[in-house]
């Protein structure tokens, strides 16, 4: 019988998911990677098979990130090498901060 950590690691690899804590490392480094203005309007959403999904709160910000995609991949490789990002995909949607949500009155 295998330890649960080994089993979870195998599942993570099969699904193409990054190492634990990778998305958290990207979120923490985000302002340094894209600058404060762009960071205020964008968030890393998910990382799978080396593709970083980013959400932005408006089409103009999506255009900015798409314009910077190759530079961003290089910056991530230098600053957060554990992420192993080779492509970014940008979508427009609401920015959700982990651990927060609508409050019920």
C-alpha cells in the first residue's frame, strides 16, 4: 500500500497540475511580475500543463497581458521557476480573491 502523499502526487501528475503551492507563489509574486497597475486588474486563476490561466476585469487589461505574454513567461521563469509556465491564456471576468466572497446579511 502506498502512502497517501504518493497517491496524491500521482493524481496531480496525471491531471497535469503543478506542485503544491505553485499558484500561491505566482499570486504572491504577481505585482512584481506584471506591475502594480496591471496586478490590480488581473489575477492568476489556474496552472495546468504549463499553461497559466489569468483573469482580468476588462478587455483593455486583457490586451495588455496578451501583448506582454512572452515577456511574462520569461519573468515567471526567472522569478517563480517552480511554476514551469510556457504559455499564458487570458480571459475577462470577475476578479475573485481566494477566501472571500459575497457576504450574506
